[in-house]
C-alpha cells in the first residue's frame, strides 16, 4: 500500500499477504527534476480542463475497472475483459487474440488468481502472463512476437491490480520501469541517467512502492494531499511522455499519436483517452504485425 507516514522502513512490516512494503531506492531521485515535470503537468493540463479533469477521468477509470472486473469473473464471454483491455494502452492492440485463444473459462480463472490468490504480487502477475497462450514456432519472429505478447499481458495484469485498488498496489507497468530494457518513467527522475551504464532498479513491487513513497513526499511539498495515487500516475505519465517527445517524436508510431498534443499523449498512455467515436472499442482483435516502435 502507499505508505503515508515517515517511519523507518524496517518497522514497516507487512500485515497481510497483499501488502507491498516499500524498499529504499538504490539510486537517488532528484527533486528538481520532479519540479520540472510537475510544472509541465500543471501547464499542459490547462488545455484539457486542468488537473481536476484528469483526476476525474482516472477516477472514472478506477470505477469502471472495479465494476467490470467483478462482472468479468462471472461472465460467459470476453466482452467485459475487452472493456477493461480497452483502457490499457500498451496492451489493447496486442493481447486480445491470446485471451480469445485461452478461452473465457481460463481467463476467468486467471483473473481470480491475479486479484485474490495468496501468492506474492510478483508471482500473481507472472502467473497471469503464463496463463496466456504463446505463439507457435521457434523461429526468431515467433519468439519475438511471444515476448511482446507476454509484456502486454504483464502490463494488463499490472493495470488491473493498480486500478482496482490504487492505494494497495503501485502501477507496475513497463513504461513506469522495465529492468530488462533499463527504460521507463522512473529513469527520468534520475539526474545524469544518460551517463549511467546500468540503473540499479528492479521490477520488484517493493521497489515500485519505494518510488511511489518518494513521489508522494514530493507532491506533499507542493501542497498535494488528496488523491495521491492518481497524482503519482499523472507524474509518471508526464515524465515518460516528456522523454518520448524529446527523443523520438518522429518515430513513436501511429499508435502513440504523431502530431497529437502532450496532453493527448499523456491521456493515451494512462488509458483515459477518449475513443474517436463514442462506444467504439480500440481493442485490436486480429494479431498485430510488428512495427517495432514506441512502448508496444
């Protein structure tokens, strides 16, 4: 859970199997860089109705995820799962064919274990990924496609945990941090990261929670005390979209939206962008051809 008290971390013992205890970060995050992203977030959000409007959209996503998750666990088909997948940008263009191949019964079982199993959080996330069918063939292209599928499944599971209980679980998607590629929003809060051969952050939930505690402390210095988990999501998305725009706007690909505003890109990354036509699903039901771009 998101710890609000400044206590020695050794005293923060888990009280339940689901509790994510923050660990000290092995590398310092920079408060001046935080301030830069914070100021940009405030400025850019004005074009979309201000921070309050973004918080409301995230709250709406939370409510939808909670309600839809419970329906999905009992539904005979995959329509409710599709509705949740529609709100996860990094998975909605890749994961549905695997869900369909697995079948509704197996997907229901995977959802139940993800949210209610007594296993540690990482094990539950990995179990959800492992429940997804892989791709046929051992050739290079098939293995590459299978890897992308598994990463999309991880992101979907991570968002389901976070948005069904954002106080309890930090956002643990690859765009927040991916140890394998040494990339993600957290990197953008580290001064001098370009000169670091390796950044010693892991994909452990406790590390994500440690970063979230730091971000919450920074937000409090700005006078922010309400809706901290959602403010933190906005800060992470702001940092990552700043990075993407600074290094690769010309090659982000159509999925992320060439020519869109920073606010539109932030909303898309968080899955709170609006479909171009009301009621139109953005979930791709056919297998994607690899484009090799962006956060896919």
